[in-house]
């Protein structure tokens, strides 16, 4: 396929946000091409055979929390293109090294799960069990409001309502009967306000940072409820590996007539005056289009591909000021196992051996707090703990018969906080140290149980995926970089000061995660500018 012809739209980068935008543009009649620097599309929506043959590891995105809402899943019928998911019942678990009863939170998909969650939490505190179940039920009732916030461009501030996101947070708290002062609180203070037992605080300190906000960031309290309401305990697993989601998105685009060019890095956005007219590839080829949208990181897009010299001083400053990390930075562990972990706490409830997401290595809230705090403030955490998945427990395609594949996440400091030599040292030692701690919780997790293992650092995320600093959102989610301020107020509507150049990466609202949100929302803005059919206005889902 020649890439020298002209297109209506060019997308820089085939992460799942770019794939989403492309499929909608092509369907709307815009001949669209994606240029991706890697050998395949999907970016962090990928699966690797990085330990032993036949063992699959989702080194990046593991749990799918948006499938209930994700527009592209339904509008393009992704299951028709091979995307299938399953729904583990025990969603999140916390086992203990002394073998006391585990904490388990079950899926919000089924009504009877609330009783199981209640029983598990009530072993430590009836107050906490009542609070959690009441909260989950209330949030389930209003969750479609969160989806509408996710899959629409952010509200535009007005002189009468200069902070519309804050208003939304306050209304949410009122709706679920909680004091509005929570909107000003940190995640940690909010968790402490809700729960009294050390065990529940420990679990939520880890869960509370999963969407990217640190424990000590002011104004994250309301965000925690949005996260719990929209996507916690609603987690699904992609059958056959997370990469099947990206592949299905790509197939949907192919089916519409879109074109893909892998191993084709874009080095320049071509301009005529202050208007984008195409891109230049690393091999020198120039390709022209009516519009260009970028899934690539914001700094690379604006300061290098467009060039500082073509931007106003305000935009240069805004892009340079945009903070990457620190609380969205992850590393991953992968282990090929003979046996799945058998936790001491399973004698009280065997479901802990089959929890989808298990937080391993921590016995107290203080340990978890210190771990998150260290990682988010540039230090390698002292406790070797992780959130792990053993996907082969549900889906046999993840490991050879009778064997198991384990993958885990660790919050770590930004890539640039350590030298490359230091990251190599961490790669060489982390898994052994983690295993020593793991064995205290699950005695069968000894070296003999490991067939092979691998460690993926934040530096790897930057080098391979261009997720800068290892930040899975390609931009931190502190309060001043969320909603109508993401990435900064002048760019929040997916447009740039360069005419016909748009932004669709996870550094845009609603942020990172396998949500496809920024891609879908960016399409809506382009549809507005180019007079494309606004099909979503005829749907009753509200987005
Ligand atoms: C360790 C980890 C665990 C995660 N776990 C989960 C999870 O369990 N659930 C969940 O929902 N989310 C999870 N995420 C987050 C989610 O995967 C990401 O936020 C999301 O995938 C990022 O958006 P994207 O797919 O568009 O990828 P991006 O990385 O933003 O895609 C950008 C693409 O542009 C390409 N590119 C960059 N520069 C150029 C150029 N010059 N020319 C051409 N192409 C270029 C890159 O190669 C890449 O393919 C996780 C992320 C990480 C890192």
C-alpha cells in the first residue's frame, strides 16, 4: 500500500486511543491512515510471551474496567472481531502473612455478591462492611452519570461556573449522602474518613491509587468515588490476552477501509502557516491530509514534531509545565509458574486463591501508605509488594496445561529518577526480593515454583511505548491536570493552536486506562469542526 497518497485524516501513533479515533473518522467518511513507530499497534494494550513459551503476560493493561461503557465496543461490535472478555467473581483480594482471614471484594455485577463482600469485610469491621456495600450500591445506581462524564469532552468553564468539574464532584458527594468537604480532601483522608479497620484502609490505599492519583493529592477525594463508581469491582479479563482488544479495534478500522503503517515514525507535522497539512516520516516521506491528530506524547508532538518555533510562547510554556507522573508510574513483574499461589489466608476463604486482582506483600495500612508515598516521591519502595493477576486461573490460553502465568504491577518512581544502570540493577533483583516476601503470604511461592521470570521497568515503558517516565497516562492526574484543565485549559477541547491539529492521547480528558475515551471525545470535536454526522446525539446513552 502506498503511503504517498493524500488522506483526509492522519493519526500519529496507533495506541488504542488513535485506533478508536481512526475507526470513527473512517466510518464518518474521512479516509484515514495511522502511522505507528512500533512494529504493531496497540501500545500498552498488549500481551507478551516474555517468560517461557506459551505463558502470556499482559505487562501493561490487565483489567478491563470500561467494557460496559466503551462506545467503540458496541458501535463497531468488537466481539465480531475477536474481542471477548470474562468476569471473575472475586474481584480484589488482600491476604495476610499470618494467615488471618483475607479481605475480598466481589464483583458488583451480581446482587448476591454484595452479601459475600459484606461477610468478608465484616470480619474486621461491621461499620466498614456497611459503609462499603452501601457505597457500592449507591454508586451503581448513578454510574451512567460517570460514563457520560467520561465519554464527552470536558465541560467548558464560564464566568458563572469557572470550575465545572468541582461542581460535578460536589453534586456527586451530595447524591451519595457524603459531606461535600470530601471534594477538598486527599485520597488517604477520604479512605480514613470512610473506613475504620486497618485492613480496609490497607486495601483501599492501594486501590485508591490505581486510577493514577497519589494518596496525598488534595482534591482527589471525589475522584476516588468516581473511580469506584465507574470502574472498580467491575473488572473483566480479555480472553486470550489484552492485545485482542487492540487487534479487534484495528480490524474494525480495516473493515471500514482505514489504512495502517507500522514501523513508520512521524518526525514532523507539516505546516502551512499555522495550519497542519500532513506529516513527515522518519524516512523522509511526506504525507498530506486535511487534518492530523496525535496519540503520541504531548511534548514530542508539540515541541518537536510541530516545533517550538511554530508555537506561541504560552503554548511552549504550557507544554513544558505539564507534569508527567509521579503517581501514574508503573513497573511490571511476570512469572511463569508450576503452581498458582496458595495463600495461608485461603484456609478461611479459598476464594483468595482465585481473586482476579490480589494485593500481595503488605500486612498493614502503614506499610501500604509508606510504599505508595515512597514510589510517588522518587524512592524505590522498601516493601517488595505488588498487585498481581494469575489470569490462567480463568483462561487456559494464558499458560500451558496445568501451569500458570502471573503478572503484577508495582508503583515505582519516575524513569528519570534513577540511572539506566540502577534500573538494570532493579530488574536483576526485584523479582527475587518480591518472591522472598511473597512466600510469607503463600508458602508455595518459592524459587522452585518459578519456571522463568521477567521484570519490566518504567524506563522500558518510555523506551518501548513512549509512555514518558513510565507514566501510564502520559501525564499526571493531579487535580490541576484533570477534566477541563487536562492537559492545560487552552488544549482541553482536543484542539491545538495549530489549525487542524488535534490531540487524542491519554494526556487528554478523561486520561489513561483502556477506556478509549480521549479517542472518542476527540472524534466528537473533529466532527464538530468538519461537519461530520453527530450520530451520538441520536442515541439515548448520553454520550
Ligand atoms: C504497566 C501498565 C499497566 C496498566 N494497566 C491497566 C489496566 O489494568 N487497565 C486499564 O484500563 N489501563 C491500564 N493501563 C493504562 C493503559 O494501558 C494506557 O493508559 C493506555 O493504553 C494509553 O493510551 P494508548 O493506548 O492510546 O497508548 P499510548 O501509549 O498513548 O499510544 C501512543 C502510541 O503512539 C506511538 N507513537 C509515539 N510517538 C510516535 C511517533 N513519533 N510516530 C508514530 N507513532 C508514535 C507509540 O508507539 C504508541 O503506540 C496500564 C498501563 C501500564 C503502563
